[in-house]
C-alpha cells in the first residue's frame, strides 16, 4: 500500500494531466520540477527519482517530526501561537534523526527519492483516469500515526 509514501513520493514526477472538475480547464498535477532541495550540514540534496521500493527507516510520525519535516530542523512551536511557516525544508534533517535512532547509516538524500511513473504503472494509470486531489492541506500539521496524540501536547 506504499505506507509512509506521500502524494509527492508516488505521483510527484507523474506529469498527469486532465481537466479541472470545477472550471473544466486543462490542468496537471502540481508535481516536482526536479529543482526542489533540502540542506543538511552544508550539503544540499535534490528531489530525484527513482526511489527504492522499501525504506530502511520509517519516517517519524510524531508532532515534533512533522514540525521538523515541514518547517525545518530549528523550527519551534508554542501551543496557542501560530504554527511556523512551512517550506518542507526539514525532511532530510528528520530522516537523519530517524536513522540515528535506528542506528543506521543511510544516504541523507534517500528520503527525497520519489517513484518514477515507470515504477508505478498501475497507480499512474488509475490516477490518470480518476479524480486526483494534489492541493489538499491540513489546518494544523500534527502526528501522522492515528491514536497516538498526547494530551496537553497540542494545547488541549
């Protein structure tokens, strides 16, 4: 089921095009240009393909992991205040942390590798013939693991 793979990991390089369901205008998936980057310890890594079919390390699912992934390694959140701006700059830093916890040495850019359309032909064919929502955003980034919210952690 491609668990822990985001829309971008699966369809970011798909180039799928179709018709907008509201405006009836031609549109295409807002995918990657191939110029998106993350920097860590002075090294810049670029989004690329192909990806490995299995990830050696599970990306973090907790609130602090998402905060780092979306807003950068130095991002801070104080309950009751606005969430920091998101620029997706911390995925490599979060991956390095997950590898460290698992005591594994991995390529830091591994987390930025996405599937090519040739790797997922059935998924790409289904997406081409179906409705695809590529601009969905949550109102408050939080844990991605159901049932593990920690009371008090989110200002409750």
